[in-house]
C-alpha cells in the first residue's frame, strides 16, 4: 500500500481506503468471472418464464400492471438471495473472510464494503430485468407516474435488501443449510420493506389520482425500514463476523 | 321455546362452537406442553439419581 | 429443585387465575354488543333492552364471539412481552458473552412461540366466528404471522449451527433484529386502517376489564412458570451431561 507516503494517515481516510479496497476486490473479481451478474440475471429471466405460467390463465381482461410491482420485487428478492449467498460463499471458500478478519480492518468497514458490493450487483440486475419485464408483460399499458419514481424506490428498496441481506448471508454461510437458512431468515424480515416498496412501485406504475401520495407513503415505509434495519445491521455485524 | 328468543339464541349458538374450541385448544395445548416438560424433568431427575449411584460406586472401588 | 417448586406454584396460581377469568367472562362480564336487533315481543334475556321503537323492542345484538377476547388478548400481549424479554436477554448475551443469558433468551423465545401459536389459534377461531372466514390478509394478522415466522426462523437458524458459541451469537443477533417486528405488529392497528378491533381505544366497562386483567396476570404467571420450568430442565440436563462426561473419563 501507499501508506508510506503519508506519515500518519488519519483514521478516517484509512477506513475509506480499506473500504475502497474491499469493494474493488469484489468488483474486479466480478469483472473477471462475470459470475454473479450472469447467474442472477439468468435467474431473474427464468423467474419471468415462471410468471408467464402463473399469468397464462388470467385472460385478456386482466391488467398485469396491477400486479407488476409485486412480480418485480418478488424477482428481485429471490435473485438477491441467490446473489448474497454466492457473494458470501465465495468469501468463505477462498478463506477471504478470515484474512480480512486478521487484517486490522474495522468491522463496520467490512460490512459497508460488502453491502455496497451486493447493492451494486443487485442494481445492475434490476436495471437489466426491468426492460425485459416491461417488454414481456407490460406492452400496451402506459407508465403512469413520473420518470424518477421507479429509480428512487428501486434504489431505496435495494439498499434495505443489500444491507440486511449482507448481515443475514454472513450468518447463513456459516450454517449447515446455507441457502435454505438464508431464505427462512430473509423472507419474513424483508416483509415490511417489500410491502412498502410494492405499494410505492404500484403507485408509480399506475399513476392517476392520489398516486403521488401513495408513492411517498410507501417511500416513507421503505426509508424508515432502511434506517432502522441498517442501524441494527451495522451495530450487530461486529458480533456476527467475530463469532 | 319462546319463538321470539330464537334469533338471539341463534346469534349466540352460531358463535358458541368457536368460543368453546378457542378455550379448549388453549387449555389443552398448555396442559400437554407442561406435561411434556414435566415428564422430561422427571426422566432427567431419575438419570441424576442413577448417575449419582454410579459415581458413589466408583468412588467406593 | 427450588426453581421447579416456584414454577409449579406459579403454574397453579396462574391456572386458577385464568380459570377464574374464564368464569367471570361468562358470568359477570357484560355481553358486548354490536348493532341492534328488533323483535316483536319483549324478551327474557341477559341482553339489556336498548329502546322501544315503533317496530318493537330493540336489543343490542349480542356479540358472543367476543368472549374469546378474555383469553386471546392476554395471551397475545404476553407473547409480545416475552418476545421482548427474549430480545433483552439476547442483548445481555452480546454484551457479556455469558452462556446463561443465551439459555435464558432461548427459553423466553420458546415460551413466546407457544403463546404466539395459541394466539394464532384463538385468533383464527374468533375470525371465523366474527368475520365468517378463517384468515384474512389484514395488517395485524399479517404482521403477527410474520412474527411467528421470524420465531420459527430463529430456531431453524439455531438448529443449523453446530458450534456452540456461534450458535448463541447468531441466535442473539437474529432475535434482536426480529424483535423489531413486534412493535410494528402491536401498533399497526392504531396506525393504518385495519379491521382488527383495537382494544382500550374507547375504554371498557369495569365488568369487562376485571376478567381481562385477571386473565392477563394469570397468563403472565403461566408464561413465567413455563420459562422457569424449561430453565430448570435445561440446567438439569446440562448437569447430567457434565456428570456423564466426567464418568467416561
């Protein structure tokens, strides 16, 4: 490291550099193997196929826009669980997590770096999924809300998924039933977030009277969940990673 | 039965099975659970006795 | 086994109190009413006459399924409280790393899970009697169901970890995160429109309040008794294990 050039790097800039190093490691590895985005993207594409089966008997009078938000978030939830599990399993298989723990890195830095890495991959997959979903299911129906609504709720919701998910995945990779345990822990914990996010997203998709109010009510729920859960996850990560 | 009472009795009787079932299930579940725990405790105490005997026997040898 | 004796005494007292509440609910508590029914002739019933109109005699519509309230609500509130206790011990465990707090947290969680399941069963029976359906995806019911799933997840998590210290730490972490759902479930009927009745908003007649309080106290005693009994069992089995190991050496 270039720490020698600086006589005494302040604790803050050191943490920042550690954070960047861990994040860069994840992204470089992904650029090299392209494993996460490929597997998550393919998984979410397959989810679309399954949705087609679910909707196949709904008839022509049915407006898929009514449930589009729910279907989308469902795909994101399951895709994110796949990605989170992989991301942490990698760390563990290669002894990376242990090495990180041996290094004098602040535990919260590890948490934020891993969570941001997961958030980036999740957002990439979401951005890839949405056009495909719209192409397959929403042709003919217009988009009702303002353009910035979907990105806002998507980002806020993904922050919650990635933050809490990183904590839970760090626990579940150390259990016997890795991905199964992650599902059991994650789905009920995610419930309030998903409910609020689906409400906000539906308002954005449908538009119309009162949709802005409904959008901000949903966003309030998402933001409240993010703040409370991220604080809890941030405070508890130290114990999880130390055990 | 006084025919004018029928409606009120119907109202009450319609709900009665659920109320009875509610209380019944609650009591039964608690009794079964407590019984299970007590049985386990009794078995453990028996085990403690047996173990105590074998410890005594071993120290006598 | 002093602990066990305390537990049994509490169990008996709690049982007596809840039984007393059961009888009070049917003998002394006022029949709750919703709406009115009109009949042609005056009735000889426990339901008080509300008014005499041109159509006939008007009575409050008796709401018999409300009688579940005297058990359903105490057991539900006890479940929230014991869940909180479990989370409290989880925090204590993370602070001190003492194993006894982990055991206490787990036992409280188990007691709470029993109460949660009982709440779900009595609640569903009430829903069937009062709304005519077994289940509805309604805010209170849903968040409570999620709480049940979180508790089950807690035990799934614990059972899938072999290392003892790690199991305790992960369990405590998850208990703390999961408990966030409890206040959401508790206050949700006051925050967003819900068809689940909100108690204590409009006040209650004292003839209804007394059996409720008696049942609540009794239920908390039963809860504490279950918790103490399970703790006693745990300590006993730990001792048996220790002696067995010592004998094998």
